[in-house]
């Protein structure tokens, strides 16, 4: 059986400290899920981090419960 990678979910993770945290865990070979409400920041983060196999970026407003529920139901989370 293949070993599963650890997973971290980062809210507000497409910029600043969150983006740095995402980069740190991607370097450690973790799967990283980033939730952020800023679509432009998500696009920039995807280009900057360049680790599509272990990185999932979801545009989500965590202040809206329905969006969090929807994001958590994503097949890759």
C-alpha cells in the first residue's frame, strides 16, 4: 500500500504568511490545500508555487459557511 502524504489546509493562504506556509509544507512533500477569497492572489500563488501535484487552491470565502462546506467536499480534500 502506498503511503499517503500528510495534508494541511491553509485559509487565506494565497498571499503573505499563508503563501509562505504553503511553500514550506510543499517543500516538505505535504499535500497543501489553500482557501482564499482573492481570485487574483490564487492565480499568482499557483504560478509562484508551481507544485500542481501536491497543491490545491480553492477560491472560498471562509466567512460563508456554505462555501466552506462546498470546499471541504472537494474530492481532493
